[in-house]
C-alpha cells in the first residue's frame, strides 16, 4: 500500500542539503515516529563524525554504558555532554535502531496482526526490550485486525507507569479502531503480570467493551521475552 507522504518524502530528499540540519533537530527533539521515512534518510546521509573521532567516541560509549543497546537507549541529554559527540553523531547513533523498527513494522502493513504473534513479539522486543523505565504503548487495529497505529501512551519510573484510560479510548475513537493490543515493558525482565497490570487491563477492557471494541491482548515485554495476558488465561 502506497504511503500518503511519498511526495513529501521525495521533496525532503531533494532538499537534503538545506533541510538535513533541521530534520536532525526534529529527530533528536521528538519521537522518531513523527518523522517520515525520507526525513530519517536525510538524517542518516548527513555526515556525522570523522573516522578517528568516531572510533574514540564509540569506545567511550561502550565503556560508559556497557553495551551497544544501552548506548543507543541513553538519554539525549546525557549524550550531549559527551565531548566529541556532535548532534550529527547522536542522530547517527540512533538511526540504525529506528530503521530496524521501521523494517519490522512493515511486516504488518496491510495484513492482520492477530495470528502473527512471533513477528509481533520480535517487533515489541526491539521496541521496548532494552528500556530502563516502564513505557506503555497501544496498538490500534481496524475491523480486519490490521495495524492502524502503534502509539506511545505513557512513561513511568523503573517499576510503574500511569495509564490514562480515557485518553486511550478517545484516541481509539479518533482512529476508528475496532480492537486494541496493550503493551508495556518490565525493566526487571520479569514478564509476570503485577496486580497493577491486571487492574489497568481490566479497566481498559471494560471501557473498550462499552464502546464495542475488543482488547485482544496485553503483552508484557521483558529482557528477551514477552508475556501475554491472552496466553496466560488472564484475558
């Protein structure tokens, strides 16, 4: 299915020399999902660091954060304090993960998510598996169980996240969604549903039912694995 922003994407690529810096600022200042594919490419094509500086900075990042995944997930405000790491370098560091997420998500383009659980879990693990605090997302589905949108809903501390049920339902109505898949991560790696998880799920299920929507699952993402309310008989 053709993307509606193809024309805009082409214009962005043609305007690369003038727009790369502006796009890079948007990439670092907002969520990558807000950028089109070509804007991500524009960010990647802008030259970041010299080879010598890149080697020095990369060694420092691995030493400081312990792994590539942790370095990529490091807060932008921290990365900006690292001597030798420019805005261009930070954008280049983040881009491979964003590209990977786009490729994984394309598996769901115009096809049902329900029943394609292995691909879904792979996507969610890449999205949330290395987060150090809890994040709550909702996948909104149409009446053919295809993905309409995957949207971040709330951030939390390392052990808890506050979820606004009314906000989720309002967004579902705005998108004309028929179903939802709830997703959040446990930074501890344990994918066992907590009492809070069960209460939040029950509240959203009740609200969705009143609006004739269905909650298909609540997936908990840990370190290298996913838990499922549906599979565990909790939904």
